[in-house]
C-alpha cells in the first residue's frame, strides 16, 4: 500500500511539472529592449521625417527634400499654407512586463484510495508605451514652432547671463528667421507643379555643441 502511494505521488508530481511547464511555454515571447528600440527606429525611418533644423547649413539635397515635402503638402491640401505635422520633442519608449507562475500539488489518503488535487496558473503581461510628441501647425508657423523647440532644448544655456547665452540666443533667432524666409518663399510660389511624392512629417534635431 505504501509503495503504491509513493509511486503515484511521483507520477503526479511529474504531471504537475509538465502542466506548469506547458503553461509557461505557451505564453507569448516578451519583446526585448533591443527589438523595441530597433522597431521604433525603423518606423521613424519609414516615416521619412524631414529636418527643420540648421537651415543655414542645409545642403542642396536637404533643401530639395524640404521643398518637395512642402509642395506635396500644399498639393494634397490645395492651399499655399497647409497644416503640417512636426515632431516637437524627444521620442521616448517605456517598456514594462512581468511573468508569474504558480502551482500547487497535493496527495492525500482517504481510506484505501489516494486523493489528489492539482492547480496551476501562469500569466504574462507586457506593455510598450511610445511617447511621440507631435504638433500640428500651419506651414507659416513652422519657423516659430522650431524656435520654441530649440529654446526648450537650449534650457540652461539661455538661463545664463554671459556670452554663451547671447551666442545661443542669436543662433536660434538666426535659424528661425532663415527658415521663416524660406517658408514664405515657398508659400508665395504656390500654385505650381505638384510632385509625385509622399507627404512626410517634419522633425527638428538637437544642435551638436
């Protein structure tokens, strides 16, 4: 009797292990940090964002890309001063996840018949939060939106009262004025030929010191 009891106990223990292992194996695979970051980078690349920063140092190719995107926006909305989307801040990615597995196994003896109970549960949760600050402004206000973004990035530099503050403020103002003049020229040239090109969002970049 005792021999049979321990034999069944061992078999039930193995069964419980298999069931619990199956619950874990059947759960969806979590997203790794590198996979999540690579996915965001690929999405932004596919979006084909167009830079609004450092207009005074644009190459011929950068200027042509900006102008083509503006013309595509004007043509799609049929106005010289269309509403444009600009990524107005840093893109942040938050990942969270948890996995819990628990189970219980018991064998008792009621008279001559072994009684057993088996419970197993497993749960997996995962979350991915992407913060993409997008601002919608008229094309004519694009330069002011870029100015506000650069002022936010400059932060502590503009809080100083020395030559660094003066130089940074002048750089931001000059970029704003140059972008505003370029945009006004494009607005004045509409209507014109419409390029066969997709519409892309604008994005600014943090200046490299």
